[in-house]
C-alpha cells in the first residue's frame, strides 16, 4: 500500500484582510445563542502567490452564531474581484473561540482549551485562470484585530488560506 497517498500536504495560497463596516447582534435566541451580522467594508485586500485582488466593497457579510459555550460559528458570504477582473463568490464557514475552560474547570484556573480561529471556504469561480478554486480543498487560519484605541488600525480580520495538495 502506498502510504504517501494518505499524507496531508498543504501550501500557502493567499491572504485576505477583511475590513468591517457594521456589526449588529440580536438575541439571545433559543438555546441562549446570539445571532450576529458583520458587513464587509471598504478596502479589503487579497494577496498571495495564487490569488490577488480585493473584496468588492460592501459585497457581503458574516452572519455568525455566538453559542452559549463561547464558540462562534462563522457563516460569511462575499465577492472577490481579482486583479484580472474576475468575480469570485466565497462562502466561508468556520469556528472561532477565545481560550475556553474545559468541562469541570473552575473559574480561577487557566483555560485548558487554546484560542482557535479556523475556516473552510468554498468558491464559485468562472472558467479560466481561477477555476482551480472550484475543485480544491482550502483551509484558513484567522486572526481578529479589533480597533481598541484611536491609534489602532480599523476593525478587521486577517485570514491565511492554504490549499490541501
């Protein structure tokens, strides 16, 4: 049996910086969760070895569910416009949470579960140089960067995406 066929290989494909416009939250809804809305703002960028361009300003949003256990379920939809003018739809699903306490941990203990921000995007790209997105598994790692002081950059998140080769 060829074990190399089961090896997981990945390579950096591109990064996305998402600048946010508006944030709304409603709830709690059934089960104690909050439902949110975070819209894409202006000036979001796509850069990397396999894809470059921008997010179309105000082209979509994330509709996250913030669960009672502190886990955020991402459900984002927006449009990419590549440097060569192609429009690509992206649906991005994932999980985000800060450090969490494991079941049974007391409030004065250091959280046992580390911070986590991972996603799995799905694309609809036109035929041509970007159609590899329609048939490639891609995973992303994210980092939230809120504007906490006047000196900080605007509210945004950074994503680094990897192809699973």
